[in-house]
C-alpha cells in the first residue's frame, strides 16, 4: 500500500470525499459543510495507491493555522492515513514563519487521535451541526505557542 499526501491540484476530489464522509455518513448539510473559505484554503489530498481516500483543509487566521474538514473514507480508516494527513498539515503550516500555533475543532470521539498528534483540548464541548466537538491547539514548533 502506497500512501501519499499532496496539495490537491483541484478541489473536486476533496469535495467528493467530504460529501461522502460528512454529509452522507454523518448527516451534515451542504450549507454546513461547504463555505466561502474553501476558495482560499489549501486542500491536502490523501492518496492510497493513487486513489483519493482522505482530505484536510488548511486556513490561516493571524498567527494561527487552522486544520479542518479532516476526513478519511471508511475503507481507509485504521491504515494511518489520518495521522499522515495531520502530519502533512502541520508540516505545511510550519512552513509559514508567521504561524506559531495550530488549531482544530475536533469531533469529541476523535480527541484521542488528535492528542496523539500533540494537540490539547481547551474549553467546553459544543455542537457543530449535531456532532459534539471541542477546540484543540498545539504549537507548530518546539518551544512556541
């Protein structure tokens, strides 16, 4: 199995993955899933043997890099693709010297996954759509943020 993380050359495969996971599987509406931020985001695409199986969206807000819309198709879960997407997201954000911290809004059931990537939950649980989430943060570089 060959896993590769690339900056998506176009948004279509990322949108298809997000539609399948967030809308079809988890029940988010199109209005909840897609927004104007997609046009300005960096979209990473996780390929398994050349087939799109996961994606993540990267945004910038001041000195914070935001990782969002992280998803992996059911058939690729447990393969390490999600961890590779997060590693690649952090590496891409760390290339920007103006960014010191990374932020994400984690589905509560995935907090342990993000903790293994160095994120720490802060603040109360809240609903995004009908799914419980918590904010999570981590420094992009050792000794920062």
